[in-house]
C-alpha cells in the first residue's frame, strides 16, 4: 500500500520583507538578460515540483546581478519568515568533531548566501528544517545550519534533497512513501 501526501501542492510563504509583487519579481530576474522560466506564484503559493539534481546544484542555470552562477532560492523559516538567497555551485565539505578529536563526521552541504549585501540574512537560529526551493519550485534542500556573525556575511547550509530523498526511500519504514516528486 502506498501512503501519500497528494494534497500537498506547494510552499506557502509571505513575500520577503520590504518587497511588493513587482520587487519580488525583479529579484527573480536580477539582470535584463535573464531568460529563465519563472511565473510569479498566485496567492503566495509556490508549487513544489521536482528536485534540484546534484549536477544542477554544481552547475547552476541562473545567475546573480554580477552574472555569477547561482540558483535563486527561497525558504520560509520559523525565525525569519520568507527570504530569498543565492545558492552557490560547489558543495561544501563540513566536518564536525567531537570532544575526542579522533572522531569526526564529514558531510557535503549546499551553501546559500543572502540575496545581496542590502538584504536581510537568509536564515537565523530557529529556521533549521526549512525546505529550500529555487524560484521554479524545485526542492533543493533542508536547512541544517549557518555561519557568519554579520548580516553581510551570512552563509546557510542545507543538506541536498536529492541525497535525503534517496536515503528516505532506502529505509524499510519509508520505502513505500510517495511524496509526489521524483529525484
């Protein structure tokens, strides 16, 4: 028997603080020569459809106002509400050491910067677990933490969803769960 969440249709959130519909759309096209597909969601609902694959995370198909490759992403967190950011291409290697320095955990994390130097931070403590999606609604990752002591040096880390989904489906307990998305 397949269990599902077929009623789950999207990502609900406010527009980022200080933005109206026009400014929000302008942020989705940071340069006049931006040609990617984007439709402004109606009623604050961004439909989530699909997963950002590893190859696209490492070779983004969008860019920022300086024409640097990135994915324009959005999340709705408990602490900061809805914010936009720029996900960089390479995955970061994150190492966590225990008190016994010989024991450590290494993981690959997706790095996300705030939208620009004038924007609020992308995330704060309390936003962990938030879904991060690109502006097309493709799920990119789950927020796991951050670094940076000032708003202009904000860096958020997320576990890539393509990796999480593979592990979820591999477990006996969740092997039959249908999320309505493909990895």
